[in-house]
């Protein structure tokens, strides 16, 4: 049986401040979806209705 995650390192320094940048980019939304990469409406928000 797995004993779970190793929690001994959870409170150690993470040094995230050294990464820099912004987690949200420059605040502008992405461009339109490229042709051929569209998600079919039946697979979009709400998912498929066939169970």
C-alpha cells in the first residue's frame, strides 16, 4: 500500500521569487483558435450528453 506523499519537504524554502515573470502573462487574452484545433461543440463546456 502506498503511504502517501512525502510531506517532510512541504515547509522547506521554495525559492519561487527567483523565477521572476508574472503567472498571468501580460494580461492580454490569447488569439483565436487555430484552424483544425477547434473543439467540437459536443465536447466543449458541459461535455458530451451521451452516457
